[in-house]
């Protein structure tokens, strides 16, 4: 189960943002305007590699 959903402090008030949540064996990403509309799910290792690639 994914919990602990967070949005970036840089998101602003326009509502054009996503939330990221971590579970014990997955990371989820969803649209804040449609939280029930579906969740992209990632393996935690793949998500960490993705974040590291943004730093390069």
C-alpha cells in the first residue's frame, strides 16, 4: 500500500502538480486533480535511479 503522499513545495496553487508516495515495495505517482484516476507505480530501485538521472 502506498501512503505518505507528498507534493513539491514548488507546485504553487494552480493545481498543476503530481503527488509521490512510497510504500514498502513500490513508489506511486498520481495527479493531484484526479487522485482516483490512476497511479503510476514503480519499483523503488527504478524510482531512485530515475531521480539520480535528473541530477546528472
